[in-house]
């Protein structure tokens, strides 16, 4: 490979790295709400997986098992949304076939 070709490749890699860092910073600022049972349980998580808030409707406090199940559903809902948003933000920045953990 010629020196010019290697230089261009390095520039492309640096630009891709800068774009990835920018996208990661943008993701850190996005909060997602996951919910269960029409909002009786809600969780708010950033796209960098920082848990921000959990809301539990007081009517659920008497049934521990149901509450535990709803919390799991709400977290899974939020994580699915985070995955979709992350893939949208990061998907176009990587060459086909190259997947990095976000």
C-alpha cells in the first residue's frame, strides 16, 4: 500500500473515531422511559444505561410478585428502546460487518 493510501486510511479511521465519540456523547444525553401495565411501573434510563428514576404506582405495593414482574417488564422495555436508538445513532458509523459494543 502506498504512503498516500495509508495516510488516507489513517484519516478515515480518525474521522470514524471522532464520529463514534460524538455519537456516544449524544447517546449519554438521551433518556428513555420503559413501562409496564399502562404506566403503573416506569423506569427512566439513559442510553448509556444509567438508571435515572423508577416510578411504582402505590396500588402495586401489596403484591410483591406482580410488582417484581412489572419492574422486569419495564426495564426490558427500556433496554429494547435503548438498543433501537443506539443502533440508529451508531449504525451508519461503522463499516458493514464491524460491530463494537456501545
